[in-house]
C-alpha cells in the first residue's frame, strides 16, 4: 500500500545554499522557486508549499530561531509586554516574530 511519499530527484544543475544565504536571497528577492536549502545532516528545504518562497522564508526563519535557542540553552527571563497583554517568554516572541510575513 502506498504511503503517499514521493521520490524527489534534484537536477544536477541546482546547487543547495546554506540557511543564512537562502534567507538573504529570499528577503532580497533574488531567489527562484527552485531554491534548494541545505539545512545540514542530510536535510533540505524547498519552496514546495502553497505559499511558495514566502512559506519557505517563514520556515527558514523558524528553523534558524530554533537552532539559536537550542545552542544558547534558552532564556530564563520573561519580558513584560504592553499593559493588558500577558507576559511572553523571549523565545516564544522570537518564534512568533519569525512567523510574520
């Protein structure tokens, strides 16, 4: 029974770029839908979702934020926000900021 998985073949003329380079390229408008991003350890990301490059940019920013939090061990402080709003841990705020389009 098929599990819905597909075999992806990457053309030899497409070169993967690293995470930071991909983010800079997309933000500058210099990336195409064929962009292939090397996330390390054999993982790659592409603009294959319904939001295209903007969806990829959101995922890459989120990935970068999670890596930074994992390497830094997180933050122990909670920063107050505007009055009437609940306090939010800085790591949560960083993830939510990365998701903004």
